[in-house]
């Protein structure tokens, strides 16, 4: 009896302390990344999160200098509790111990079957180090179509269905047909297409190949499938490619523009306005069909955080139905299947009218196109690409030069 009374007294004495602890407001510091996401969607997510978690406050912290600036803060012990990392930088962050292993949280709270596959940059050896935050989503790039140019030329608008995507040959043929030099001065007044040469590797998966093999022990850039893609791109670049990425939006004189998913939510609608009508179509199809690249920049928890549960609560909310809907309402890529595939977010009453090219069809992870941790892109790779774009060397020669440089870099890591 005396023992029972002692236990009861202990519970009574500790109860106020436990209650006070539960009422304590914890502040986590979060860097919301960059650009339009940080200025709009992130703000809405924070407001909704704080409303749902009255005992957690989010202090929005700024980081200058992008990934280099973030690493300086981490090494100096002043980095925020949660921060966004560019996908291509994640192998380095993981290898350097700058991303918390959140596998126990994931296994406890998430059902991965509820999400589209977007974990390539966030996992290593079966462990999780981040959650998809911002980026291109399941299929990052698509072909933005100037409907007015197609209708004027009497050409059917390309289908948004990845199963009906333009082939490489059809893309090239349309680019040639829709590049028009009216006055004969050698400078077209209308361009057939545009793609950014820095994103050349986005076309490889549609031909069944990536820059590197699955375990990053070798490059595949000198395979016939990769060389074939480089040949298509060099030909289009030298003959039918508009000289500026944003001519599609500002000038309205580009028929097809390979853009990334984020332009749907920020940039294209504002810049195009009512100048012309537009929509989107899938990436061109090669031997493997139209295959997208999955690329999401992840949220990462600082391994030195004093508030791991609260930091995870923020990530968990972001991945929840409410958090994902906030992103989708801003036309941003989301990974929760129930939101990403919801009809109200796939079909729009305004340009581009559909987001199917970013969601449907197969995709491979973008990490197969980036060097592994510990390997810096050789200068010879960029030199070979630049010579190829200028027409100084053939794609096969460029591929051989890149392969030699990459294999030397891989063998030396």
C-alpha cells in the first residue's frame, strides 16, 4: 500500500512538469530553398503547418551562396534545422555526413506505396536521407507547344499522352518545317524548337540509355544509343534551335520548347499572358518510347539539430495530403499519388490545360546522369560538348572524348 501511494505521489508531482513540457513552444529554423517556391508555396506550407502544430514555430532562415554557402553554415555549426539541397549535390551531402539518416522516421510514419517514385537522390544503400521538396517531379521536362503556330501551319497539336509522343524523327521534321526565314537574311523570324544544351542528358532515357550505369562504375555515353541522341541534338541545335530559352515565352515565335516543370507554376503564365495559346506535350520518343527524368530537390534534416522530431514533423506535414495539396494548388510537382493523379490537378481550365506529360508514362531517376560522390565533372567533358555544339567535332568523337575523361575520373575515385 505504501509503495502504491509513493508511485501515486510521484505521478502527481511530475504531472505539472510534463504538462509544461508539452506546452513548450519549439522553434525550428528552415531554409526554404530558392526562387518562386520559397516566396509563395513555402510561405503557405509554413502557415498551415504552424496552425496544425501550435507548439512548433518555423523561423525562415536565409542561405546565400547556394550549396557552397549552405555547406559553410553546416561546417560552422550555424545551419538551420531543415534545409533544401539540390538533387545533384545529395551524394556529397550524404557522404560527408551532412544529411541525417531519417530511415526510422520514414519506416514509422510513411507508406511509400502512397507516393510516386522519387527517392533516387535521397537514398543510399536502402537508407533515407531526405524527402522530395521541390523540382520537376516524376517527369521534370516536357515540350511546351505554341498552339497558334501549329494551327496557323495546319499541323495537328501534339498529343499530351506519352504513349503518343512525337518521335525524334517527327520532332526534327516539325522543327525543320516550322523554322521560317521569311526575308531570306539567314535569320529565321520563327523557330521550330528550343532545348537547353545544358540539359542534353534529359533525352537519353527515351533511347534506353543514361550517362552512367546503375552502380556508377562506368559511363554509357559512347554506346550507339547515346551517340544517336547526340546526333539528333546536334542537328537540331545547329539548324532549328532558337538562340534563347525564353523566346518561346517573350517573343511567341518558337513552336516547341523543352522546358522544366517549374515553368508551369512560375514564368510561363506571366510572361506569355494572352500573346498566344499554349499547352504541353511529352518529351520526344526514341527507341524506348517517351521516358522522363525524375528529379526532386530534397528536404534534409541537419544531423546536428536539437529538434529532430519537430524537424521531421515539418517534413511529414509537407508530404501529407494537406501539404501536397498546397503545392498542387500552386501548380507545383507533388509526389503523393492521391494528389498528383487527382483530376482537378491533372486537367486545368487554363494553359497548359493538362499536366499529363509530367505524370504519365515511364521515368528514370536523374541521378543516373550525374557523377557519383567524389567525382568532379572533368573539364574535358564540357570541352567536348562545347565543340560538338559548335559543329567542330562529330557526336561520336565527342562521345569518345567524354567517355575517356569520365572513365579516368571514375577509376581515380
